[in-house]
């Protein structure tokens, strides 16, 4: 909590408010556009469908760019030469930036989860309807879903209960760390920002990739349910691997320019 408070104190109040307003507004807007407005064609949606939609579409289109921009501002302050000289060594500087990234990703993934749960239920009016005819799941598979996934397990896996949070955290953390490592090596903060957005956009538009796409819950949830390895364990291992690899490969850096 103390670290989170410090992060918010570093950023401008107006920037913080803008990010929260945009994220809070874009989630229900995307649910309306992707699900509610197309219910006649694609079937009646429910909260479960809203979680999938936010995870598949809203996260990389809107949430990742705004959150990364916010983190960029925070990290720019933390990599200032006046702050850096207080650290023991270069590796300690990187570890501190990683802690900031974990705190930011954890907070925003939890926040997106709450917004999605509230907006998803209010926009669709149902928690679960995959066992009904003319639901979105029925229209996608041609049959009703027999085994209802646990809502809490489902939330964890989608990244926005546990699967949704984990996937949201992984997407934000991996994208943010990619941004930071590119910034570290190129000395250009915007190069890192654009590289992270490019990787996220490419993987999601090409429907392939192991950094921000592979572990997402998609339409296959109707048939396969939440897969423990793919939707929960893999993103956690990925975050750990990214953290370890980047901490090992960082080199000396000149912060005084």
C-alpha cells in the first residue's frame, strides 16, 4: 500500500484522474459495442461473455496503451539521475523499476476486474446464460454449455475471479517490462512505449504469440473451460521468466545526460 501511494504521489493528479476516467468509460463502452449492440446477431451476452470480451479486445486496444503511458510517466521520474544516485548500483535501479511495474500491474488488473464485473452485469443483466438457447455461447457452438465454469476461477484466467486477474496482470506486467527494457537499452522512452504497443498489437491482430496472446481466454472457453496450464500457470511462469531474464541481461547505463 505504501508503494502504491508513492507511485500515485509521483504522477500528476490530472493524469491519474484522466487514466481512471478513460479506463472506467472504455470498458462498458466496449461491452456495449462488442456484445450488447450485436446481441440480435451473435446471441444474448452475460457477465461471462463480458469478461472474455474485455480480455480479448478491450485490454490490448485501450487498457494497455493508457496504463503503459501512465507507467512511463512514473518510471521517467524514477530513472531521473537525482533519484538514481540514491540506489546502490544499476541492478538495484532496475529491480526498483520492476517493483513499480508489479505494483502498477497488480493495481490496474484488480481495478479492471472490478470495473468489468460491475459493467458486465449492468450491461448484460445476467451473470451466466450459457445453458440457455440463443445465448452468445449457444450461437457460437450450436449447443448449450453443459459444464458451467466457476466464476472465480474464470475471473482468474481471463486476466480481468482468479484467471481474469492473472491474465490482466500478465498482459500489463509483460508489456510494461518490455517497454522498460527497450527504454533501458535505447535510452529512448518512446521507443520502449512503441515497441510494447507494437508487440501487443501484432500478437492480438495476428491471433498468435506467447507474450500477450497465447494464454488469453477466448471463444474456446465454451468448449474447453478454464485450462489450468494455459490460462493460469503459463502467464505466472511467463511473468517470472521475464523478470529473471531482464534482471540478468541489464548492463551498465549512463543516467547522466
